[in-house]
C-alpha cells in the first residue's frame, strides 16, 4: 500500500506524536510490504487558501503555484492518507490546517446530498483512499481534549476513517518513561498490524491505546514539577 504521512508537527521527526505513528507503521510493515512517504508539512511551501473558489470552476487548478500541486498528486496516488499531529488549541497545528484547506481543488462547486448533509462533488477520483488520524496531546487524559479535532476529521472524511488519540504523549520523548511508553508503543504496533491485515482496529485495542499511561494526578504532578 502507498501511505502518505502528513506530519503536522513543527518538531518534524522529533515530534512526540511521530513516535506513535512510527510504531503504527512498523506494525503495518510487519503484516505486509508498505510504500511510505513522510512529508514534514512545516518544510513545505504552502500558501493560504484565499477562498476564491477558482480551483472549483477550472478543473482543479489553484491560483497558487507552490508545493501543494505535487502534494495533491501524491494524495491521489496513495491508498492511505495518515495525518500525524500534536493537539494545538484542540485542533491541528496551523501548517497542517493550511494544507487541509488547500485540498479544495479536489472538489467542485456542485453539491449533492449524502445522508443528512450536503457535500461537494469531487473533481478527482479518491474513492479508494482511506484516512487515518494519529494525535497526541500533553494533557493526562483524553476527555474534553481531542473531541474538536476528532469531530473535524470525521466531517472532512466521513467514511473510511480511523482515529487514534493518545494523552500524555510528551512521555514518548522521555527515555526515563520507557517503562510505560514501551508497552504502549507495542499496542500501537499491534494496531498497525491489525489495520494492515483487516482494514480495522478492534475497539478494545483502541480504548487501551487511548488510556492514560500513568495515573492522571501523577502525570500532572510531574509536569508541574511536583514529583
């Protein structure tokens, strides 16, 4: 499978969340050969969408001549589009959101009703694409933190999506935390293998992955310098 990883962290490969993403990809590679390309979005020239909608009327050509043209081609050539990012103000970091905004050329101005909502009709065939979101945050639990980012991702990609969220993610960059992060990364790797084999991840495994690695109060005390 061709996998395009959009790394939204300004820390690039040192991202806390990329530790999780790499474990997931290793699991996928254990199941079958994968063709993986990682884009560090912060390093790409991506202008902001101006909302002119010219791309929706002229067959998908944007007014900006920047790196998005090649990225859109790569998206359409992939089988899995994986968004890896840390939680910023309960959403995506700005560079990744700018990239998402610039996917406008993939759809036209025409609308159609799908279920209870309307969607733009595509200008390209991306029906085979699957979508994944892997997101980490620095808070000690998943409740009342990931919900806005998850809701946006589901709205953007209403079908064929899989979402992994992990709290306490700064611990993945702390070698002294390996006693708890190691087993968690093993679960993520198991999820990657399962996803490659079946296209899904068991709900119980997802719940285990998204749970706190250490007690919430202990994590908060460490962050606050009290432990």
